[in-house]
């Protein structure tokens, strides 16, 4: 299996990650976003992404580079998206 699906919860309020945006950790590309939206329950952006299993660390923060060149920070979580 090449990649596994995880959730990302954005740190703070910022632009929403969208399909095709790239996910990085330590400057290394480790996956890509498959969908993203705003969660009114969590009051922040959430996204689903495929991440390489050997580079998936739930609870760690990842950089998501949006197509516009904007970088946002997001925490890797398992499903479902819930308040913690």
C-alpha cells in the first residue's frame, strides 16, 4: 500500500486546503489533499489526505502548500473529526 487516508485539522483559521494541494513534513513531500472544507463544529478548516504510512504521525503538525503558494499548518488526525 502506497498511501493511507488521514484527516488534517488546520491550526487556527486560514485558507481551506483543496484537492491536489501537497502535504509536507520537514520539507519532504509525504502526501496530497483529496478534499477539504470548513468545519463549523471545529471552527476551522479540515481536510482528507493520502499520506505515506511510514511518514504518518498522528498528532504531529504538517505543512500544507496550497496552489496559491500559501503555507498552512495542520495536525494529522485519525477519523472521525472530533473536538479534543
